[in-house]
C-alpha cells in the first residue's frame, strides 16, 4: 500500500500553502491512498491516471474539484464521488466499476467517461442538464432504456462494443446529438425515432446485424450526416449499397471510413446484371462496342481484309513456304501438280486460321471470318465479365481495420 502525502503535493507544486494548490498530477505512481488531498480546499483539477486506487472515499472533502481522471486504476465502484458536487468532467475508464449510480447526483457534469468497465445498465441521468458527452463503450450493457429521455443537451454518445440489441426510443430526446457510436453490438433495426435526431453528423453502426435495405431508408432524414459506417453488417455486403447510400444521403462525405466521392469515382453499376465493375473496364467495353458497330464495307474489301495475316512470325513463315514452293523445279506429273497445289492452299489456310486463333487468345483484334473463326460477341462479353468481376472484388475488398469501432477517446 502506497499513500500520497501532503508534503509530496506541496513539493510537487513548489509551495508551502495548501490553498495555493489548484491542480495536481500524480500518474504512474502505484498510489493506493490519496486521502491527504482533502486538505487542499482549492483543488480544481486532479489527474491520478495509472495508479492502484480501489476507492474514491478519500476525495469526498474535495468539494471544489471540477476535473478528475482516475482511469486505469482498480476501482470497483464510484462510492465517494458524490461529494464532488462541482465536478464537470469525470474520466473513470478502464477500471472494474459495476455500477454508475453514484454519479446520478452530479448535476454539473458535462462529460462522463466510463468505458472499459463492468457496467450492466445505464442509470437515470435526468438531473444532468448540462451533460454533452457520455462514453460507455466496452461495457456489458444490453439496452439504453429510458436513461436518456431527459438528456436533451447530449451531443456525443458512445456505446460501442457493448451488447445492445436495439436503439430504444429515448434516443429521440437527444435532439442535439451530433456523434452516435454504436459499433460492435447486436442491433438489427433502426427505430423510426432516430429521424428526430436531425443534427447527427457522425453515425457508426459498423459490425451489427442490420440485414434489410428498408431499415436504412430513414437515414434520408439525417440531413446533416457526413460520416456513416455500416461495414460488417449483412446489408453492407450487397454490391450496390454504396450507390444507394449516396442517393439516400446526398451530403455524405465518408462511407465505411473512405471518402464516398472516391468510391463513386472508381465504381459504377452495370445496368445489365446490376453488378459492380471497375470504371476503367467499363470504358474499355464501350470502346470495343464502337469497334463492333463499324460502317458496312463492300464484299471485295471484306475479302481483302480476311486475307491479311496479322501475326508477323506466321506471316513470314507463310511467305517463306510459298516462295519455296514457287522456286522448286517443276518435275511432277499433272496429277501430282494438282495435289501439291491443293496441299499448298491448305497450308496457307491453316496458317491463316492459326493466326486468327492466336489473335483471339490475345484479344488484340476481332476477325470477321464468317466461315472459319468468327469471335462471337457473347463469348467476348463472357470473358470480359470475368475480368471485370475480378476487378470489383479487388476494389471492394474491405480493409482489415475498416469498421472496427474502437475505444472512444474524445478530448474533453
């Protein structure tokens, strides 16, 4: 057991007058007893982060205390805090506190931070008329209930990583709410009362159980919404959700931790099968369609075009074979000459067909040969669809850190 002494406080503040001490910081000191602080009647700010405190009873005499941080200690309750009637900011995160009832009488509180504890329910906060920040993330809280029904002043509320199954109707009373964090819970639907919170700018619903698009339509009422996270919900796995959200909330700037304009710039929706494709692939597809609809040509021009061999290696080979055949002495009968002539013709046709198939595999040019090797449009589209689908998967694959919520750490 390590106790803080008055001498240590005076020495730290370089004074001999207890009334001259208004601010004290003793962090990472393994302190378990701070009852000596009751002697400093003018104390307003106290930081006891990272110590071994198991009780706040020693702070009862600190009636003028306004700012207190006792996070990362060994507190199991907030008993004794009710004496600090002037307290406006209380941070008791990362302890083992099981109930928050002891703070209900602190009517001047503006910021209450109790994340990473063992709190199972939210007490009535009716008397806290000035409360604007409430952080209760990482607590086994199952419901909000009516605890917020009279807290109209609240602007920031975090209940991430709890066990909340639904957003209760009392949320409608928080008409000044601007940030609402509810990630990593068990929420399936959004209540219609949420439409009254029109000042919300940041809404985190990541990693919940929202499945239906119809549950999200009420977001259109949140006209000030700038940042929305739905990553980790079944509804967010649908390909068209980004495009739909943009139409639903035109003023949205960030969606699933990415700038929505950047997402919409790189991704479009294919009208044929309603799948997402890469915009660059879409441009290539349009260019190919323009080639398919080229002007009609005469039969003579088409025949001349079909005789062109596009592969330089095969073209040389064809010419060399033709030249060898031409230069060879004619020492054959008429019947043999006819056979050889047919054989040469067959070889030239084979070379031309091989070149055509080679070009098809490289997707370099389309060959309009009606008899031997036409590349059918549907086949081309099928290959293209596979490539574009692969691009879509790569583009939309979620990053590891997207939608994880995390500890709320607002500066207060």
